[in-house]
C-alpha cells in the first residue's frame, strides 16, 4: 500500500469512527420538589434523584437525556431549570435517554 493510500484510509476510518462515537449534549431537568419530578416523569419517576444543595436543602433531578432525545413527559412545565451535564469517557454519553449512537 502506498503512503498516500494509507493516509487516505486512516483519515476516512478516523472520520467514520468519530461519527459513530459522537453523542449530543447531555441534560437533566431540575425540580423544586421530588413530587414535581415524579409528576413530570410518570412511569420513569424512579429515576428522579435527590441531591444535597448545601444549606439550602435539596435539589431534585430527573433522568439525563441527550439533546433532541428527551421523552415526552406528563408535566414538563414543572421543570424549574435545565442543567448541562459534564461527561467523561470515550464514546459514551452517560444519558439515560439517548438519540442513539
């Protein structure tokens, strides 16, 4: 194989690999109370999580989802804020609900 063919093959293979491993931005919704999270997520309410907010009590979060892959929920107006999740790892979005890939 010529050097130019090898370079072309590597560039194409790398592009295909990168496209296959690409995931969208991952988000999670924040709620004022656990009850609001559970009311919104319905059958997925088991994924609602409580996290300490320091001296101000607790924050409640729904399951994570990729951009464009948020499932339809029962009461989306109950969302108080949407948070971008910082993720790590190779080729894994960490989202409970993913657009695929």
